């Protein structure tokens, strides 16, 4: 198996791409820590992992809730030495609206989860990533982060900033350690977020989250260069 003896952390892992990624990593031998707000959803994924012969630990929490990320990092560091794989998948879409009509309170929530919480995760787990001999950090993005689209200003801005943040961290680590970073755009995928953005779309017309998860496993097992951007077709 590709990740036997390795520790992985996947955010937003109670459903969709996060859940599929956790299942795929566990199937390749990693012990997967899965986190999301929904304890019920995490328990279902944990059960699937265990039933398939894998191992996982659930950590229900709201990434935007104060010191929750710091507490998670402390708890994981108290049990394991290093972190080999970190998949930053958790995000929120918000309401699609013209830029002048963006609700300030909701925009703040989008930025808090999609950007500020991501920086807190990188900061919180940086010490554990440095202790791994081959640490990999992958962030999930969207095409609107690189190619602005009408009505997607809030979400697109959060993803553009996130890409810059993660790429900067990768450059900082390039000559300081063994941490590699990459950005992955999953493309059109059958998720709850996709259904919210395109309510009239036939779900069967887009790929399953497992397709993205399988590609993620390939990327994480490869010798990708820091700063690479991958598109899943």
C-alpha cells in the first residue's frame, strides 16, 4: 500500500470529496484523522473505513470556532510524532451574487473558513509536518480562483487568496524542509456545493467524488514539485 504507516488529516471529510479522499487514503494504508462539523457524518465515514480494514480517528469541530484548530493540533501532536499528509478540503460557497450585492456578514464567514482557518491549519500543523520525512500538503481550489466569473466574486476571491497563501508557504518551505505543497482543482464533481451552485444540473452528468479522490492519491504518492497546480478532468 502507498501510505502504510503514514498519518493523514483531511478536513471537510464528512461527505463529498473529503469523505472520498479519506476512504481512498485509508485504503492505501494511511491512518486518517477526519474532521468536519457533522459528527454523524464523520462516524459513518469512520465505519466505512473500519469495515474496509482501514483505520481512522474522527475529530468533529467547527474550523471557524475560536481556538478549535489549536486544540486539534495539540491533541494530534500528543498522540503522533509527525503528520505526513494534510488535505485542506473544507470550504463554503456562500451566496452567488453581484459584487455590490455581496452580504458583508456572509462574506466574512466565507473568508473566515476558506482563508483564515486555512492559515490557522497550516500554522497549527507546521511543526508536525516538519517532523515528517516526506510531508505533503494539498489544498483544494476552484477555477474561479484563477479565472474570475460573474456572481462568483466572494467565493472566487477567497480561493484566489487561499492559492496565494498556500503557494507562499510552499516557497518558504522549499529550502527549509521536506514539505511539498500542491493545489488541486477537482473540476465538475457531484457534491452538495455543486448542487447548490447549479440546482438545475443533472447530477449524473458530473463525475463522482471518488474520481477526484483516486487522482489525489496518485498525486500524493508521486514526486510532484512544490507549487504544482493539478486539474482533475
